[in-house]
C-alpha cells in the first residue's frame, strides 16, 4: 500500500514540475499599424520568460503567442504590452498539456 501511495505521489509531483501547460493565445493589438510596431510588439513579448512563439499580423492587428502557463500568465503578457505602450485584448486561448 505504501509503494502505491508513493508511486502515485511521485507521478503527481513529476507531472507538476516537468510538464507545464502550453497555452496558445490570440491577442488583438490595435496599435499594430505597420511592420515597425509589429516588430516592437513581437520583441516585447519574446522577452517575457516562458514565451515560446510569437507571430504578429499587421493586417489583422493580432498577435499569436504560445507560452508555458507554469512560467507566465496571460495577464503578464498584457502588462508587458502596456509597458511598451500598447493595449491588448485576449481574443482566444487554448490550453494543452505537454
């Protein structure tokens, strides 16, 4: 019985620490008006610890961001945008376990 308990405990702990939750989010950023602003928004978000992928669309004024939920929250990304002078709204989010 003790072996089963410790095995389950070890499984839970290893899953919590080794595997994060990957989030795919789309943010609407009206301030993206030309490639220069798209570059600034992208580089701002890439500097946030836990961000894996950033793609911006000047045409749609949107940013696709993939990040590790165990390292950063969506609120932190929006704050980073605000600090750089841009407002952002969450359009869509999808979570998946790694």
